[in-house]
C-alpha cells in the first residue's frame, strides 16, 4: 500500500472514530447545556477564539487560548459538552484560517475536527478513570484540585493530539513519527498550558462573582492581549526586515560565489574544449568542403565541383583536354513521377540514378548532379567521339532499366547530349551549353543521344531568335488561321473545319508549324496563343454559320496542347471565347492527343469533364500513336476518335493494309464514339474508310488547308467536297510532305 492510500485510510479511520465520539457526546449531553450560559460560551468559541491565536516571533509556534473554552466547558458542564465544544471550536478555527488564505488538503478539516474530538474525549475519559480508580472527591472550588484537573487534562490532551498528528504527517512525508513529534509537535504543548492557565483565571474570576474584580481582570487581560499582539506584530515586522536583509546579503554572497564557481568551471570547460575545437575545426573544414562541392541528396559532386573541374581542363589547354567529353543527361518525364508517386519516390530514383552512374563509369571519370533531374559526366582520355557515344549508349541502357521502389515498378527515359572540348570553349559554361544544346536536340528528335556540332548551335540560336519573335507575333498580326474541311464520308456534306495555325514572319516569311509549335510548347507561349486561336476561330465559324441555312450547324475543331490541358485556365478560356462570339458550345470541338491525357490521367479526367459541362465536343487526336490505357479511355468523356494519318497512308490502291483501320473503327463504335480520319489523299483510301463505316474525314483529296478568304469563297460556291481531285483542292503525297498542314506536330 503506497503512502497516499495509507494516509487516506488513516484519515478515514480517524474521522470514523471521531464520529463515534461525537455520537456518544450527543447521547450523553446534560440538560444544563440547553441554557443561555452554554450558548454564550458556544458563540464565544465560534467568533472569538479563532481570533485569539498569536504567532510567536522566530518560531513555528502559535500561541492559542482556544483550549481554555474546552476546559471551562468541562468544569461547568461536564465531558460530553467539552467534546462537543471542541468539535465546534476546531471547525470554526479551520474555516477562519481558510478564509485567511491558508490551504487545507483533502479531508484535512474533517481530520482536524476528528483529532480534536478524539483527544478531548480521551483526556476526559482518562480523568474520569483516574478519579474513579483513586476514589477522589474533586472539588473545583479548591485551587489545588482545579490546578490538578486542568494540568492533567492539558497534558493528556497534548500527548493524544500530537501523537495523532505526528502519525498522520509521517504517512504523508515518510519521515519518522518520533522525529516529526520532536521537531514540530512538542512546541505546541505551550498552547495547552496557556489554555489551561486562562481557564483557571476565568474560573476564579467567575467564582469570585465580584463585578469589580471581574471587570479589572478582563480589562487587564484585554490590554495585555492587545499590546502583546501589537508588540509581536512589530517584532515580527522587524525580524522579517532583518531576515529579508540577511537573505539579500546571503543571496549576493551566494551569487558571487556561484559566479566565481561558474567562471572557474567555464574556464575549465573552455580550456577543455579548446583542444576539441581545434580538432573539430579540422574535421568541419573537411566536411564543409565536401558539402560545398557535393549534392546533399545523391552525395555526387555538384555543379560547383564540375565547373572547377572544367576550369582546370580548359586551363591545361586543348592539346590535352581534347581527349575529354562532356555528357549532359536529362531524365524524361521526371516531374510526372514526382506528381504521381510523390517526391519521396522521386528522390529515391535520383539516388539510384547516382549509384548506377558511379558503378557504370571509370574511376578517372567525373559524374555530377547539376540540379533537379539533370546530371553531367566528364569522360576522361577517350580516343574518339565514337567511344564517347559508346559510353553514352551504355549509360542510356543502364538508366532506362526499371526502378523497383516501394512495390512500384518505375520506368524512366532520358536524353543525353555529348559535347567534345573545343578551342572555342573559354569558360565551363561554354561546353556545358553545347552539351545542353545536344541534349535538347536529342529530346526534340525523340532519340536517346545526340552529339554536338556547330550546326546544332546555329539551330539553337535560331530557335532562341524565333522564340523571342513568337512572343510578339500576335501583337504584330503575324499569326493567321487556315481551315481544312471536315467532310461527312457517307454523303460528302460539309460538317465543319479544323483550324490550323500559320505564322507569316515579317522578315523570314512563312515559318513551318513543325518549327515554331514545339518552341511554343516548351516556352509556354502555347497557352496565350491557343487562347487567341479560340477567340479567332469561334468568331469566324459563328460568322460562316450566318451565310446559309445549310451552314447553321457548322463546327470548328481546335487542337489543344497537352500543356494547356494541365492549366486550370483552359475551361475559362473556352467559356470566354464562346461568350464573346455568341457561338453555341456544340459548334466547338476540342481535339486532344491521347498522350496528353495520359500524362496525368486523373487531372485530365477532371478538366475534360468540366469542359464537357460547357457543352463543347471532345475528340481524341492522333489515336493509335500514343500510349493510351484502355482502363482510362472508357472514363474519358470523348465524343469522337480521330484516326492518325499514318494508318490511313498505309492503305494501298487495292485496299490492302487496312486491318488497323478496321480495328480502330470497331473500337470507336463499341465506345459509342464517332470516327474522323485525317490525311485522306487517294480515292482508294476514301473507299476503304467509307466501307468500314468511318463517319468523317479530311485530307488533300477533298481540300488542303486554306486561308479564311479562300475558304469563304468556296462556301459561297457551295463546293462539292467529294468531287474528283481538282487542281486547287488536290495534292500529291509529295506536295503534302511540304505543305506544313498534314502533321499534328505542326498544328494546334
């Protein structure tokens, strides 16, 4: 049993015994207590005795005369009355002290009352037993008998009460009860002696029944009490001030001693650490140099280290450095991995890439992480560029192998640019730029590796120039739209047009879409350009719908970039174009490549559904050339499926090689989608598509893309689009290859 439970049990036992004593008291109260005299004594115990305690200076002792009331009650009314008065007096005293701010523990007031009741009951029981045993006839009117009785009661009550308190304190503090009694309880004996003495005086005064004597004694006692309290208060105040001064003085002395001790310890500690610091400085210097020249994630050398290494190679001269080659690596679609699987997986892939490169390369080679998903390699002492290409091929093969991370099989492609050292390289940035140019050339041509030459640099500079000019092409009015008819293959009716972008540069003339569209994609200019296209085409088709009743349902098909598909502004841009042109949403068809929707399928599905809510039509462009997942395809809200021209061009003059076309058309019908075929250039291709049940088509057989004014002229003529090839509306396959309008990479 722990101390808390033991003390709680002890308190409950004391309260129980005290309750039994009180019960005995109520059953044995003499009738004399029901008098005004006893009531006056009771009021005195409740109101006056709690205020008669005096704290003696420089001690824990409190002089109290409250026990005198208990002794007087015994003399005048007997033991039962004294026990009752003891309970009332202690309870009143406890509540008075609590009101003064002294805190009492749980059940302590009841415990104090019970201890007082028990000690008083024991005292008077002992007195009764003593007088009975000795057969004494005690008369309180006799001074000797009164002194003996009061002294015996005071001693017994003191020992009983102090013993009970010492036992309780011992259970709470775990100290010896004997030590507690000697230290804290013995001094309280003066309280009982003082109470007995005051009871003796009061009894004698009352016995004399002399008013003058009584008044004199009361007055003297009152004066003594008041003066003593004042004197004690002043003494306590002086003592408190002196003690405060001593405490402050001791605090200063102690503070100075602590300061001296602290400074000595600090000096010792500093002397001890000085040696440790010197050693740590050497270690931290090495660590700082490592951190300054290494990537924190992969622990590979970083760009700073690579630049210094390249600086050294440039300084030693081309005679030696011509044997060195720089490889620039860029992981393909790494952002998509981060978006789909989280940055933790992306970081682990980068670490694995670093480890694969370290294991793959020779000790004399240098591999560094430039940042993000870009790495660079310096190949040392190679005989030819072919050897550098062989190393690059090994790197490509190793890094394109799958990564197995957290239960996921992750595939990653990359592009590698190779740049040899050249006499024109005066700074590390020069050769890094050339390797980067080669890497972008590999990316643009969808190949794994590419070697830099000066032609690539010229193309790169031209691309930069075109990008700068493209930023102002809309403001300069250099962009325009061409329109290619979309024909109903069943009856030759005009369904609408596909809008194709053209750029007539003010100085360079017509820029092929295959040249400027990729620039727009990479630079992000594709988004504002597409917004302009939406406004232009919606306005134009709305105008053409007014030319004749047969044209009222014409639609326009606009290609949407994959980059725009990931932009949240696309839905608002489409809505704004429809509102400005007052065009029905059903007259606008948006064409989106299947590969664009697969980059982030969940986001694409959400945006496509938002577009569908506007009422526009949606079509999968270049179907069959991407990597659509059929598990996602049925979730995409497309209305139509556009067959890539590469499958149409495979059809021979007698309809051979049409199996893929048949499969795609069947798939579209099963998915309840309409089918569009592009690149129709021969009568045989048209016939096969008609027999397969393809819904719509476009191509040079019907019409090449035409500027607005030419297409509007044909609309006024109510042109027959399925007539035999005419001079102005047909072209050979060779013409198609140079017309800049047949491939989707050149159109928006």
